[in-house]
C-alpha cells in the first residue's frame, strides 16, 4: 500500500512455469498488497507453481488470447479493491524491481498511468531485443506519435501501471483479445485525457521469455496503425468507434472481495 492506496500486481500467464517463481520472488511485497495470476489454459504446470507460491489464481478452461487474458486480470484486480494495478508478465522479461517507482508515481498523483519503456536509456538492444523488433518498434512509435499527436518513447511495452479510475473509465471490453489489446488500451488511456508517464526499463530476451512470431508481429503492426487512425478520426469528430466510445463496454466496477 502507498498513500493509503491498495496496490495489486496482475500477471497474465501462459506456459510460464519456468520463470514464474523468479518473477514472483522479486515483487516488492512491502508495497504490493495483492498478486493475481490469470492462467490462459496453459499446457504446463503454471497453475501448480502459482498455487504453491500462494498466488491468487484464476484459470481459463479455454485459451482466450493475450488481450482476453488481460481483461480477466484487470477485472479481478478491480473486484479485489485495487486502487493501483501493475501488469507484469511472469516470463521475467521485465524486472519487478520497477513496481515501486511505477506505483508511487500514480499514488502521488503525478500520473494516471505509467509504462516501463525499453527505449528510454537505450536498454532494448543491450537486453537482446532482435534488431527487426527494435526497428519496427521505432517505426511504429514514430508513426503513431505523428498520427495521434503524442510524444511517448514507445507504445509496445507489456509493462504498465494504471489507476483504478483509468480502468473504470476506458471501454476496455471493446478491445481485441489479441496482441493489439496493449496498444488499444494505451491509446484509450490517452484519448480519455489521462496523463501517461514513462520510466526506463531494461528488458531481457531469452528462450523462456514470451515472444510472438514474425507473422503475428505484422498483424500487430497493422492493428496499431488502424488504432492510431481511429484515434485521430474520433478526435476530429469524423468517425465513431467503439473502442473510443465513452459509452462502450467497460469492466464491472463492483468490488466483490477485499480479501
């Protein structure tokens, strides 16, 4: 807890048995009140490891996709009374040691959302990011900044923190269940007027870290461009899209448990 605000870490998991404990062990328990894992029908022992660690675990009987899994994560965080939610992948690609500064920036009212940027500080390539991913990240980010008139160093990190107000406001359930969910969610946060901050985040690329194929990356890139254009059109009043509709489908805001 920071400044009286409940801090919850959510981990969207798929086949993360080899890296889950290492990730969990580095979560700062002095400020994190709750850790929630949602398993997207893993084929390994992710659920067993999570339960052995005492992590509150929710299991999908069928794979709902990268975005679908995150929707469950955020919903369960709200259900459990979280004021600040940090989304951390259990594959140990992002260091949990940044949870405290990211949560603090929200708890202190400086930002409504904070992302861990792999681009700030030139850590991406040093951590092993493949050149084609770095190049596509830079191209997509520069293009997206130009289209939606923002100045983020990247839009594609999977490490992010949100205030409860953000999660209750954006029409998250209108988003894709695929990888472009991350980009849509960040664009929604900006579209609805929330302040987004960034911290430099080293990232590691290794065999057990999650990744997507080249073909899926191309699909993701197309989705990013589509989201950016919809954002720009909606801002100019020349298009109406569900993902930027203030009356679109949102997460339930009812707290069902505080245990």
